[in-house]
């Protein structure tokens, strides 16, 4: 075969427009329309009986955890159904009755498939057998599981150093699978374990650890119910975490107030029609947001500084606004912060935010008299160059109010994928943890590498430069999830081997290394049977609770492997059955994996027993007001710089967002019902005054370009839609606009991509 053979695949798929229809944005979320959308989607993909059987077991104590977001389940789950529209779509997506295997790929080459959109690729159905794409070929073909393990092992042995291998993890994997995967990578000899956290909440982890001593939030679900104030910053729960709305509804009913901080006013925070109540189904629902602060993109730091400055002025009069007793006992850096805040001019801060001062003063008056305050946030805060500092500024506000380490108060980073936090807890990380390595040596009998590995940005760069030669991906769609799509594609294509452990077809299966493998695995809802016994896995939710998950549906194929078993068999093949870890036995008996997790991973305790029912919480020092691991044994107030965004003429600040018909990179449909957009994803939300200045009218077509490091990156063919968004700001869906995000521009210290603050220009397509 020609060693210079190169597959002619499309990196981005189709740029064609699909026939847009527009309506006015919705003024409420969920309700009857949400139920109809959920059932319509699941019935179409799974059938009515199978859908209802699965939906009624999703997020129940004796059922399976939703494969979508990481929002926690209440102690007493609703018997009507503990799921949301997006959870139902995620279930239907993985449990679809449409299947593809060898015959499909015999008919369709990767070159042909790559011309389709990501939505079209996902609709083909479940992957049902292991497949290989050999050098010089454009068609996947069947391979046996053992031959696949042997092929991967052979490629890994060819590497000059273990650090030429990269082990990537998405957030869908179970604790058991992630633990085995991380231990295999270390046993192989590398800490190259990038994961999806690097691209979303890494900024949260860094900021929280620096200020409070743990990279997780401090609140529990029940804390939201009786909080006095909940701040929702850079987050759209109505689309991304719909079950959160019921918790916010309880907060409002109990007298709590909600402040939303976002460049867009999102339907889910305007009004929520709870489908489990008569009021939600037949009445007007619950108005959620009391104060909406519609700030400019990435101007949270000046906003919070202005709030703190105004609160400090009030505190100077009464000494009752800030919790001085709490500050004196638990907090370090108060005087430095108060001196620093005096340096800023209030009017300058106000102008930066773009928010009406009347609204800001309303927020100040509300916060001044309250102490049970929770701040919730998502990628609207994390994906900026100053993402870490932005989150630290919100933590400053909580610490000044004494709203940390007490009931109904604290930090609430709302994680994306269903076990992304659990993956990190059980050891998926590129950093070196000396204590963890010591426990690995003691309980698993091998010496883990002590050299820091590659995160996502480092992995992309290594592959692009030919230093990363084998890329193994446990779930996810790396190409479309990562920044700088063109760069990432070239990086993957320069690998000798790419391996995708997946349930559905995506673009990462088409833009590959010289040799590529697809290894199909169970969905979360499917039965994992071994020797007549139903096995279960464990999941950690966004608030640190670990609980069991067991599927109930017949698997899509008899030729699927569970993720733990797949990883264990691969490791056993690589080590040829000669290793201190009994890999094959672990793949067969998950109880053995959990025993190892309890021994090796800090905080896990009697997991098989304690994870029953509603599960158990992992230790959290903030809940115990224990800051002994931080300087002076106290929580840290921090000094954070203002963002530096000087836009030139005809430049705009673009943030990437999700539609209502997607979860992360998975596209369920082409509608964004809440924003009034139907049958199209290539849209650009724009302020009407900006449109006039750019000589644009509704549904004009533009190309969007960014210019970083003398490199022009362009996303083609976007329809302009007038929308209520601050002047100078734009919004568009990812992953279509990920191509605009430079791989080497990211948050300081966390390296999270700047996907929420991209400087762009527009070119009208004639």
C-alpha cells in the first residue's frame, strides 16, 4: 500500500443551510410542550413500550443514571418520572433501534460519510461490532475483539516511549471504567490522560482548589431549596440541566430570590412550567428570575467587583453587610481585597458591564441583607482566558458574605456530562499525585510514572508535531469537542493509531490516524450481564454523591463489550497476562474493581455497600469548614485583574452556545425551540443595532472569522438572526464554531479554551 496515502475526508462536514424557520423566543420552559417533545423523540427512536419502561427507571434508586448531564437526583425520586426532555433525548439516542455494522461501512466509505453533517452522522444508529480501518483503505471492516486488542497492543509496543500514547476520557464513563483506564495508562507508563474536564470545568477546579482547597462544589441539592439567593451565572439550565429548574422552583416557593447573570435572557430562567405539578401543566408556571443582569460577554469580574464595592460602602456604615465573624475565623486576605477594590472607579466598572445601574443596585440591596447565598455556574464562566480569575471573584463575594460551609449556601459548579466529576475523582488526570502513586504501589503493586502528562491542549500539540502517535479515546467526540477543529484534525491524522470506544458514529471515526478502530460499548441503559448476573457500575454526580447504576434494556448487539471489560481485556492482552494487576478478573467482577477503588482512591469507602439507594457523599473539606490545606489554614480571598478586551472597528465578541436539541457535541435535532429557531444550526444571534451598522438584514448569510497569531480561521455560511443580546456581542452554536477557537489561546492555569470570548469579524456572503 502507498505509504503516502491520505484519506480525502471532510473535517467539518456539510456547510449547507437546511431551511430555517423562525418564531418568537419562548417565555417559559418545560410544561406540556417539554413532555410532548420528550415522548415524541423517544417513541420514534425506541418505540412506546420500550421508551416508557426505560424512562420510568432512569434516575431511580434501583435503575440507571441518565447518560446526559450530572445533575443530582433527589433522595426521594418522583414515581411519575425523574427525567427531563434532554435526558429523554439522550436515552433515545443511545437506545435507538437503528443499528450499523460491517454492511453499512462496506457500502459507505469514510470519505463519503465525512461529507454529511454531525446531525446526519448521529442519526445512523448504534455501532454494534468492532471495526478496523486499515492503512490505505477508506472502508471500515469487521475485526474480532481479540484481534483488535492484539493490534492495539502491537502499536503500543512500537512506540519509542510510553509518552507517545495518549489516553483520552469523556465524562460518560463509569467510575469502574475510568479507574481501570487510568490505571492501565499508568501501568503502561504515562500520565497522558487528557479528559473532557480540560475543555469545560477545569477552570472551576483550579479556582476552587486555590481558594477553598477542593476542586468541587460545596453545596448539596437540598441546599438550593431554602437558599435566600441563588445566583445563576454563565449557565442556561433550561436547556443544559433542565432538572435544575425544579430545584429553583422550590427555592422560589420557599421565598428565595434568583439573580441570573448572562449576556442572553434564557427561557428556562424566565418561567418554569413543572410537568409534575398541576400549576406547571395547566397554569402559568413559576417565574424564576427576580433580577436579570444582562452583561457583556466576559465582564463578570467588573460586575462582581462593582457589587463588592457597593456592598463594602454599605458595610462601612453598619458593619453588618459582610460576615466579619466568619471572615476573621476562616478567611485570609480581607484587608488586601478591601484596599484593592478601592482602586477601581465605579463608573468604569459599570460601563464595562453594560448593565443598567438600577438593576445592579437592586442586586446589591438583595445581597446586603442575605447570607444563605449559592452561586451556580457553567461554561459561561470557565471558557475565557480569565476563567479561573472570574470564578475566584464570585468566590470572593461568597466568602465576604460568609456563604461558605453552611446549609443553603456555597459554590455550585454545574458539571456537564454525567460522570465527568467521577472520572477525575477516580484518577483520570494528567497531574502527578504523589500520595495516589504511593497507594498504587501499595495496593496494585506497580510504580506509576512521576512525570506530569499531557492535558487536552498538550495532547493536540503533541499529535500535531508527531510526538503523540497512538490516541485512545474512551467515549466522546474529540475532534468536534476540542478547539481549533482544523488543527485538531491534522493532529489526529498524523497518528499511527486512533481508537474510539463508542456507542454512536461521529466525526472522530472518520478523521483518523493511519489505522483506526471502533470498539462498540454498552449504553448506560443496557443490561450488563455476566454468567447470568446483572452487573452495575457507579457514578458520581455534580455534587459529589456516588450511587449505583444498572441498565435494564437488551443490548443493541451480542457483540458489544462493557467499558470495564473492554479495558481489562485490552490491558490483559498488552501485558500478556503477566502483571501485578489481575486485569482479566477485574473485567469480569466489578466488585473487585470497587475494592481497588476503595483502597487506592481517597474518600471512597465500602463503595459496593454505600452506593446503594441514594448513595453516599465523598468527603468535602468546605462542608466541614476545614481549610487546613491552604495558606494560613484559611480560605483565600484573591485579587483578580479586569478582562482586557479592546475591540477594534468591526470586531465583535462571540460566545459559543448549545441549542435545545443537543447535548455537548451530540446533535439530536435541528431545532432550538426556546430561542425560536427551527430546522437550522448555522445561525448567528446578533444585536439589531449592530446589524444595521454592518449593513445586514435578517437572514443575511455571513462568514465568521477569527484572527489570532496571524492565522485566519473561518466558519462559513451563517444566517444572521436579530436577537436580544448586548451590542458588540454575538452567539452561535458549537461545535460548528469551534473552528474559530485557536488551540493555543486558553484560560490561564487551567488551559480551558476561550470558546466563550472569541474576537471575530463578519463577512457578508453575496
